[in-house]
C-alpha cells in the first residue's frame, strides 16, 4: 500500500516479492527493498527513495517487534525471553550460522527435553505456561 501511495511502478509486484522474501530470515526483506528504492529514486528522486526506505523500515520494525513475537510464541509455546536468550547463546556457540539456526535448534532442544521425564521440567520452564482449562460443569 505504501508503494501505491508513493506511486512507485510495479507496487503490487514489489509487495508480493516482499511477502515471499520476508520468510528468509534477516536478509530477505532487506534485499527485496533495494529494487523499489532504486526505482523510486529513478522515477521521482531522492525524496521518494527516502520515503520508500523509511516506510519499509517502519513496517518491518513494527512487524518484527510487535506482531511476530506474539504470533510465534503463541504457535510454538516458547517464551519470547527464552527465545531471545537462546538466540544469543546459539550465536555465541555457532557464530552467524547459530543466529540463522537459533529457533530450529531451540525448538529441537525443547522437544528433546520434553521427551524424557527427567528433563521435562526444564522444557516446561522454557515454555509459556498456559492456564489449565476449567473442567466442564455437568
């Protein structure tokens, strides 16, 4: 929508490309915004290119900071704090590859801890505690 407002050509194409590349961690959305910024600059000048960049950064920041943590933590039952801390740990242990693989490795660790009765308590500490459902009244 932002590109349509700014009248950048092929806005629908850039939006679809942004949607699909946003699944590539960290670099997908950044790589996708290069062509519309250059096109905005070529068509309308530096102001339009700057507005495209500011809009993309704002939308990406809001999505990654507010929407994604809520949706992801609800779907994977993992505390956001644990996810962030283990991102740091996996990055420290494996470097850049650890940063890319932090979530899959963390989820695998939680599943492995939950599989054995001796370590199930650790898995529950890493998970979001959900309130038990009340028993149905007859």
